[in-house]
C-alpha cells in the first residue's frame, strides 16, 4: 500500500488584509516549509501568502482505533470506494500517474491534490482545481489542507484547517466581503473526505469482518487494497 506523503495546509506569511492570523511557533498547524521541496513549497505559498478564506473543522471524536483511522486517511481512494459501495457517498478519489490524487465530489468540486507533508499525526495537501460556489458561480483556485489527529485520554480526536485562494480577483474580493457564505461552501466541500475516513473507521471498529464481506467484489473497491485491509484489521 502506498502511504500518502502530503496534506492540505498552510499557515505562515499570511497577508494582514485577510484577517487570518498565522499560527505561532509550536502550533500543530504550522507548515514545516523546511521539509518541503522548492516545487512543493511554491503552490503552498501562493495560498498562504494571501488566502481568500480559512475554515476549520473543530475537534471531532472518532469512535475507532488510531491505526484504522490512519490507514483510511493514507488510502483515500479505498476509503471513498467503500463509501460509494455502501451508498453513503458519490465522492470519487483516485491516484494519478504522477502520484497525486484526483478528487471529484460530483457536485462541482474537482481537484488535483498532492500530499506535500506527512508525519506521525499530520497530513498536508496542496490542491488546485475548480469549486462550485453556489450563487458565486464556479471558480478556479488553490487550497492547502491540514488534517491532524491526537489521543486525549481514551478518545481519538481529529481536526483540520483549509486555506483557499481563488484565482479570479472579483471572486476573491467577493469571498472576503461575504466571508461567512463562502466559508460554509468551502467547509462543506473540503471536509467531505475527512468525514468519509471517520465514518468508515467507525464502521470498521464495530465490525471489520462484516465490512470486508459487504464490499468484497465491489467495482468501487480495489481487491488488493481490501485484502490488505482484511489482513491488518480482521481478527
């Protein structure tokens, strides 16, 4: 199984006009630019230096084991395929020839994502694509998405941030002027895959063997990935 090597995120060098305060030293959402290549850092800076909006997914409990959750976040095409087979989502995620990910929510969000950083508890992706912004129309833009998790006592908690930059100057201005409306759209669309990993992780924690039996033979789920999931988590 290929582990994802990047995650949507950006945190430093924010323009004062955005009203988004950059995270300070030691902030778990800070971007480790020193660990990124020049090619990886360039699109991240394009977002982080002057984002149109920033949205957060507050800490959310995941009723599962950390190893299951991490596997599903590292194998998002598999996770999305399971949900399509279960009829819980139409979201499609696939790998491309360059090692990136293609995201399509079938409702106006189409992105190519590169996992630019991965450590024990964080994923950071850099994305580029199109967003359907409701009454604002369809816009091309970039985003940096950061997802992290931690243990708090016996609870597994996940949280995330998305920084988005719209290419169209008029839409960028509108996004800043009507921040609340645009933030809601970005939040609803950008966090779908995180919610997908949470849902599948909780189903697997309750009955991993039953999940494997239910999706076995599905056209949406790669058979080799399903076998790897079974090997790891079915006892």
